[in-house]
C-alpha cells in the first residue's frame, strides 16, 4: 500500500510542476505575492518577458485557479491580477 501512496504523491508533485513550470510562471506568482498588479507593472517587474508570453502565462495561471483577474469598468479598462 505504501508504494501506491508514493506514486500518488509523486504524481501530485508532477502536476504542480506542470502548472507552475516554465520560465515565467513562478516569477509571476512571486511578483503577485507582493500585492495586486496591473499588466504593465508585471512587465516592469519581469525584465525580458514579452507581452505575449506574459499574457499566455497569466491565462494559464488563471485557468488553473492560481491567479484571479479583476476587470474594472473604467475608460480605459483597468485590469488587476
């Protein structure tokens, strides 16, 4: 029975790495731990990330429930993560 539990634990770790893996996801999460930020603030924090890479990583993190996206009905639209 111990072997089955070990396999489940290893699978859980692999799942977590898949969700936060990649070059930018962990740095994004680290930056957001300091407080809510707008897209441009995240770009400034993460030197070298392209807008497209940031957008894709934020979408993935949002799908997996690690990041919440809040849209404010202002002109122009304000979005915080």
